């Protein structure tokens, strides 16, 4: 059974940092793009960042460029999201995803995690 399990969410003050982790299991993800989407209260799910399977290419939403960094460790079947300079508008449930298309799009995501909540307080 394929699983993506996120961790690292929580409550942080404006300007703070969090590091999200996603551990994938059930198959090898070495040929999959992996990344993160998020869904804020009352809003649609949106793309945050993705990382090609080789790790050599990253793609970010404009709203997080320069603040968030995605990385992955194929040996560990894991992907990470370092979030710095957090803003209240970053408050959302963050989902780890995997798909064969790159950049990742909601319509072509093959696997979703259960989500981890990030709350940025002002």
C-alpha cells in the first residue's frame, strides 16, 4: 500500500520557520516528481512547490519563492519543505504529493498524503 506521511506542521509566529517532511512508502518514487500543495480555510487547494525525480529542478509558486525550499532524498523516499519568513497567509493544511508529470498539477497527481496543518500567528 502506497503511503505519503507528512510531519513537521504546527504553530509558528510570523517570520518564523518550519520544516515539513514527507516519508513515502509502498513503492519507489525515484521516477516521480514530488512536491507540496496546500489548502487554506475556505480556499481551493493550490500548488506550493515540486521537485523533479532527479532533484535537479525545482518549481515554486510565486507566493513562496525566496522563502520556501524543497528538497528530496531518493534513498529515503522522502521530500522536505523548508519554510522561512512565514506569513499569516501561509496558514493551511500542507499535502505531500507525487506524480509522473512535472511540474505537478492537481489533475495528474497520483498520490496524496493526509496533510499536516501549519498555522502562522500574527
